[in-house]
C-alpha cells in the first residue's frame, strides 16, 4: 500500500498478507516508547485505517533484560502511566504489561498477536532488540502473521547506510549528502488523529482484557510495583521522570535558556549547558526528529535552509547559530554514528570491535608499570585514587549520568588502573550499562569506544600505558575547566592525586 512511512525504514520480517479475520492491528512498542514522531506508530495507524480495524498498542516490559533495575524500570513505567492517561482520553486501546516472572510477557504477547491482522514493531539495532525481534519474526512467520518492523531510530534510515564509519568526519560527510532528502518526510506529530485507531468496544478475549485491566491498575502504583519485581533494587530510581511530557519540558527549557551557550560552556561541569535529553532519547520517549522540529520552530528554520554544497565541515551546514550547530553535531552526527555502527556490526560493545591500531598499541603497553591497581568493586564504590574520577562515579551512581566532558576523563583514567586494557574496557562497559540512565545505547558505546581510540587517530608522542591512544588527565581538566561547584557536590575531601 502507498505509505507515508519511507520504504527505506520498513523491514518486512514475515511477508504474509494481512489476516482479514484478525480482530485488530497490534503495534508492539518496545524501543520507541512514544506517541508522536514515531514512524512505527505511523505504520500501525496506516494498517488500522486500511483494514478498518482498531489499533492495540502493546507495550511490554521484561524483567530479565541485562541490568534490569529500579532505575530503568521506573523510568519506563513513568512513560506507561503517561500513555495510559493520554490514550484513554483518545479512545485508543493501550495494553501495558510489566512482567513479574521471566517469559511471562512472551506468553501474553503470543496470545495477543495470534488474534492480530498485522503486527508492527520497532526496528532497533542495539542491546537485546535484534535478537528478540529475530525470534519473534520466526514465530510469526510460522503462524502465518504479517510482521513489519519500522526504523524510527534516527534521522537517517539505517538501511541506506553503506557501512559503519571509522570517524565522525566520514559520517558527517555522508549525512550532509543524504539528509536533505530524508528530512523531507518527518514522522507525524499526531498520528492518532485517525478515527480507525479508536476502539468502540473491547476487542480482546476476556482473559486478556482481565490481564490488561490488572496491569493498568498496577502501573498506577509504580513504587510498590517496582519494589515487587525481581530486578536489581540496589540501583535506585531517579528523581527525573520518564515519559514524553518531561522530555518536552526539558527540550523547551534548553531551547529557550541553554542552547545559545552550548558551544561555550558545554565542557565546564559547573555550567548546565548540556541538553540533558539523552535519557528520554535512549528510552524512546523522544525522537531526534522532535528535537529538530523544536529547533526549527524556535529559529524559523526548515531543512530547505541546509547548505547545498558541503565537504563534511562541522559548522555552517545547518545555517543556524554556531552554538546550535555545535549541539546538532552531537545530537545528529555522533548519535547517527553509533546507530550506524550497531546496525552494521555486532561487536560494538566488545574489545574486538575497537580499531586494530588501538588494540595493538594498548596491548603493547599492558606490561608498563601502573601507578595504582583497582578492582571493579573499588571503582563501583568510587574508591579510586583520583578524587575527580570518584566525583564522576558518584554522579553516575546517584543521578544516572556523568557530565559529558567528565565522562571522557572518567573513561581515560581507568586505563591506568588495570594491568590488562581489555579488563579496563569491560569495567567501563559494566559500570556504564549498570548505572547510566542513557546506557546500553549506541551513543554511549560510541563514547566508551572513543576513550579507547575508536573514531580517533593515533597520537604522538607515544606514552606509557596509553601508547598512541589520546591521553587526557584529571590534572589538566582541573586547570582548564570550571568544576569547583561540581567537585563540591560530588567529590571527596582529598584534593590531591597520587
């Protein structure tokens, strides 16, 4: 059928015709947990309108995903509460499901999709999503049910990318060539305006409707719900709330008060110059399309303003103020860089995925004397010999994030505290994935990879421990950055390094 969803974003994983005897269209919401600027939801709405069948939005939350904890569960459940309210007002059938036991969600999913005319899902390239979707596609194909996964990850459809890029410059040059075309088709800001998505009666079998109602009741008491689940309760929930509304509030504040100082102040921990949007982007509560749309409204900008001739330059292509362009380079180029890498490879979170030159130089220096040897447990408790590193770790444990520049220092210093650089890599992946509210994400794997030489070049002079990998130090950061207030909040008492 003719679709507003670009063909390059559509992945047909079970190519059966729609089941005209099915009771509804299912949108299986797993990665893009939002009701606007979402190509996957657009596609599900299209099928609902074409088949004249109601839409069921099914949003499950497993308990067995890696690093499942209070922090991540609560953030996702916040978004569920928001959607339950909004969809009830719109008359759209919403089925959240927070499983209490392993594989419980799979059983409910199977019962639901067996009644569907079409199933539409989210195509996401990282974490457990590709494996989960591959298994689901196999089952749905066996059952004769059409299954489409839609890419609503970033601004560039992943399918049209030729390969993973070795540097931000290569990615930027490619993006500047293809983005103008792909920005012609934005996902809808209000896809649920279609009348066919509404349910005038309950389409579910009685036992599924009973389950749905019990789940709607359960998410209304998120604290007790999360406390009852078999997840890691040592990683506590945060004060920031999940959902699209908090994300939009944060975006609005950033565009009005912070973005014009972004280029000048973003490296200084004492300044609140970063957007702070990464948690909502990670959990799919906000899209990069929506951020770009907000910038367009604030600056009277559209994709037609883009510089037509470009050679990969960092500034000037967007035709926006310099500070806005600096932010867009992070939001678009560095984020797309990670998504593209995850789409084309499966080693993005493994030591073997680092560039050969970086692995070789680090391994050649692994017998160099270390000033101090740490264990993962010491790092997790913020008991390194570096008070600046400890402050960054304390910030990560308590807020789920590290200031962007300090994340680089946080990563680089760990190389000095493990005899084997592979162990340093694994320690950072573990700490980031366990505590970061925006971890387990292509963007954060890009950041950690950069610490070890990915997307960078060999540097001279060759140094002990680091070899040809770029060196950064806490001492230099203290000299050139404004961080006194940040250290006062998160640091320990000792002002000296070993």
